């Protein structure tokens, strides 16, 4: 799916894909598994805000601990970088909150339909702000077919499409679209290793977490929540979700650094659709024929999408102004990945 970094030689293209594909595969596996694991964890331990906090705490603690013993190269929190980075975890948590409220007020199908419209917005933002070409005809058609496939799936499923929850739907759509593009902008402008970004995001996310605890009324149940972790099923699912949380943090930031905001968003949509399809076919068995057709249409259209190349006229001006890299990977990431492959830090 990532294609179209115009101006690269064939060797550059091969090197770019060699970096991108393993990260994309890792992100896909972690994203799909975390979606299922979080559902199981919430069933066994019904405290979503606390689960989110535990995942943030474990991710930040693991990364900082491995840095302390010299296994990872992670920068400590520095004030000027915190000031430049703080909006990333803030909008990340706001997107989670909007998603939870939308799901509570509508249906999973409605959330998926609105999620599929996000790439339409980010593709415009990539063109307007990130120095990219407008999507090709093939890519534009693929984005539209993804939305149409999701509509077919939603209309034919038992949950249906709920359209009277415009406030939460528009909040979810706006926050997620902004978050996708803004995070890419910060990654381009603020030089950090991927593990440092994982640490900053999870450590700072803990600072914005208390309001979610209050909004969910979970502060009234802290004692019983921690007592419930003594049960083996709750402890196991929460622990696995924390391990996957570290994995998706690393692969998510690593992949965002290598591809455009729209490509990352399309891949995220495909992960959700594929997980729903596998759940229908292998677990619930409740899929309708048109629902499966709609999901396959989403997946097929997603494979057609090609990443928009940098604008030729703006590759040196607009690109530099917004911190854009034609190849899509910084020197620090290249050194980090080489060190990992070589068994170093």
C-alpha cells in the first residue's frame, strides 16, 4: 500500500519498503490483537479508565527501565520538548474519549463508518499542509469505496447505522482527523528516537488521565478494582494488554514516521475492518452476505490505496517548512533500527 515517494531511485524505494513493511506488519498484529484483548480485559476487569492508566504506566515504566539498564536509548523528559510534544498525548486521549462516547451513544457499525471518512480529511490535510500531491484517481476511488463498503456493512448488520448522535460523531471525526495529521507534523519537526516518543507519549498521557477517571466514576471503585486484579483471568488479560500496549506504541510511532498521515489512517481502518471480518467468520458466525461483501470491499479498496508523493515544486520549500522528509525516515530512526537488528541498544 505505501507507494509513491516520487524522486526516489529503485534502491531507495526498496530500502524504504524494507523499513516500512516490517513496521506495518507489527502494527497490524499489535492493533488487531490489542482490540480483542482490550475487549476481553474489560469483560474481566470493567474499569476502562483504570485499564488505560495501567497500560500507560507499564509502557512508560518498561521503556524507562530498559533505558536505565542500557538496553534502549531513551531521552529523559526535558521541558522544552515536553512543551513541543504535550498535545500529542492530549489529543490521543481525547480521541479515545470521543470514541468511547460515540460507541456508548450509537453502535460499533456507526463508529466504523465515521472512522472510514477520516482518510478523506487527512488526504486533503496532507496536500494542504504536509507538502504532498493530491491523491491519484485510483487512490481517491479507493478512499470512497472504503466509505461505501463500510456503509453497506453498517446497513446490513444488526447494530445498524445510528445518525442521531451528531455531537459525538463530529467530535470523534474532528479530533481523530486532527490527531492523525498533527502527530505526523510533530514527528517531522521534533527529532526523537521512536522509543523516546513512546516514553514521552505514555508518561505525559498519565498527566491527562485523572479527568477520565472522574468522568467514568471509577474513582469510587478503586479499592474493589485493584482487589479484582487478584483474579487470574483479570490479571492475565490486563497483563497481555499491557504487553501489546508497548508493542503498538513502538510500531505505531515507528510507522507514522515512515508514512503519511493518510496512509497510516487507511491502515488503521483496515485493521478494524479485518478484525470485525475475522470475528464474524471465525467467532460469532452472525455475518450477513451483504455485510461480508461490504467488509471485503473495504479491504480490497484499502489495498488499492497508494501513498501520495511529495509535491515536486514544494519538495524543498514546503517540505522543509513542515519538516517533511522525502524518504520518510530520519537519521535517528535509521541508526536505531540498525542497532536493534545488530543486537545493540
